[in-house]
C-alpha cells in the first residue's frame, strides 16, 4: 500500500511495521522505531481513523494489526 495517505515517511514506517508484525504493541513500536512517543501515538490514531490499522486491547497491552489481516476471533487466540 503506497497511497497518498502514507506519504509521510514516519506514518509509512509505522504502518509497515504493524503490517510486518501483526499484534505488535505500542511499546514494541517505540522500541523498534526511532520516533518520539507522541509521533507514534498520533500516527497510530490517524491510521486507525482511516481504517488502515485496528487496535485490540488484550487487558495488558493494546496491540495493533493491519485492518485487513485478522478478525477479533483470530486476535483472541494470539
């Protein structure tokens, strides 16, 4: 996916990391990517709002998935 919605390098990097690592949690994104916490939060919210990424709260972590990869039943197993 390389539409205009992913023109920003930081947003594209965050999306690509989520797509390559379904179920990654926020702290994992911060550890793996060289962006400030506020930048990651902003872009994750934007990606969610645009329907590109979905979040799932497992009670301990909020995990992120590419929107077209998994449904809730699949996430419950992980």
